[in-house]
């Protein structure tokens, strides 16, 4: 498995990609691969590209199509996780800081690394990625209370503007030289000019910050195709039905040495042998692990993230919106995408299924949160179309 770093890296297919038939032929006729990657999502394709560009003999199989699962169903953002930074700075009181001394540094380093990767993606794939301004509107919703209480609530809501501004500015500072563009504060009038669909009543102002937006499915496919260009044997609609094992002569224990694969289109089965098998199947991680040991405990807790797609006139073409504090504390994004608008996401435990369907309560939750920000004129106009 050791690779000579001085050995030149060659693009085996610079002009034309090999057909699926030739890729299947390579999978069947190669005596042994260095690496077999199971799962052709973003993680699996990335592993295959990394391995093949290290001059390792690499195979990649995906039982459906590339990006048919989680890797095509994201919020379409390349972000550092502004909410993680908020947790690190805004929500740690003195007592918590004493108990969780490492939390700030963990959240901070996670955000810093994500912002670094955001910069990388924008640099290497400008045809699939671009900066996107995102507005964070601030409202004063507390109007039901009376007397001194309502005065204190209004005062608090007004001061949310500098509160959020401080957090967003920290986001800019963590990005450092990789900051896309400095965040800024908008008056109520300017916010409505840029995002005319916003509900005007009780709007205090807004903050705009920048993150990246990208085409997750095409990015995934580009990575898989690049791995194929460098010589990885890459095949979609190729399912792993069981793992191959052999006994180690020194220890007497069994170890995985490949996989029995099935061409889903033709039904033909064949063996792919490899020194190393990488399980990159996302929510199906445990099903592959149980091919190795049926009694092994699950380690993956699947979570359902629901997005809804609504007509493009609900948002401007060049600006998104963030609700940092929904009714149950979750974060909702409201983003322009391919002349439509994406709203989401949820985060709730779920069962693993090849074709997940959104629950009605999740869809209603997103729609109800959106109504807190949309002007009644926009809603009425949409109902008439």
C-alpha cells in the first residue's frame, strides 16, 4: 500500500471517459485492487479520487446512481456553520464554560476548518459554486403583553440587531483572509428594497452575511468522473450483496478482502477483490457493517432533513434568508435555487429507507415558519396563481 511519491500521476482518460461496460470489465478482470470504495455519494467519490491520485489501484461501486441519495438533497450551501459559532460564543455562560472548557475550541476549530473548505470549493469549482448573500431579518414579535413587560420585550428585540451583528462579525473574523465579503447591517427600508417579499410589520432591520452556494449533485458527479479519468474503475447501479473474507494465516482471524457485486441492470454477479474496503454508504453504514458481523451493534442514527421547493417568486434571485430562531429553536434557510426557492431543513430521527418521504408535520412546520417572514401580499399573490 506504500506509494512512491516521486512517481508521476497520469490522467489515463484525458479525452474520453470509459463506458460503463468497460468499467464493469475492469472491475471483473482486475486481480486485486488496493482500495474498493462502497458508495458513490460525496464521501465515497472523494475517497476514490483521493486514493487513485495517490497511485492506488482503486474501485468505486454505487448501487443506484451517483448523488441519488443524501448528496443531492442538501441545502445547497457551502457554509462554515454560523450557528455553531453562535453556540460557541453566545450560549456559553460562565458556569457552562467551566464545565465544558473544550467546547469553545471545538466549535471554533470546526467553523474555521469548514470556512477553509468553503474557500477551496469556490476556488476549484467556480462553475458549480458562487458566493451568496444571506439576510438575517430581525423582528419585534412581542405585542400581546402589556405594561412594563411589553417595554422590556421591545427593548430586548431591538437589541437583537447588535446581538446578531456581533455573532456574524465574529464569523467574518474567523474566516480571515478567506472571508467572501464583509457582513453589513441594513435599515428596515433597505431590507425591504432588497427582499421585497419580507413581512413589513414589526421589522426592525436586517444583517447580511455571505456564504457559498453550490450544486451538490453535479459536484459529486464531477468528483466521481475525475476519479474515473485518473483510472479508478467506477460503476453505478452496482450493488454489494456480501463481503468477501479470507483467513489471516498469522492470526487465524478472518478479514474482509473484497465484495460480491451485482450489476443491478443485468443481474450478473461477480467478485471484486481488494486489500482495503471503505464503507461510504451514509445512512446505510450499518447494513454494510452487518455483512461483516451480523451481531455487531449499530453506530449510525439516521436523521431526516426535509426541504420543500416552492416557486421562485417567493425570493429574490440573488439573496437568501436565514431564520436563526424558529418556534422550536431550529434554523431554517430560505434560498433561491435554479429559478425556484428551497426552504428547510428539519432534523428529526428516522428509519433508514432507500426512498425517504417527508412527513406532513415537517412540511407544515417549514411552511408555518416561512409565513412568519413573508408579506401577506406575497402569500395572497401565490394563492391566485
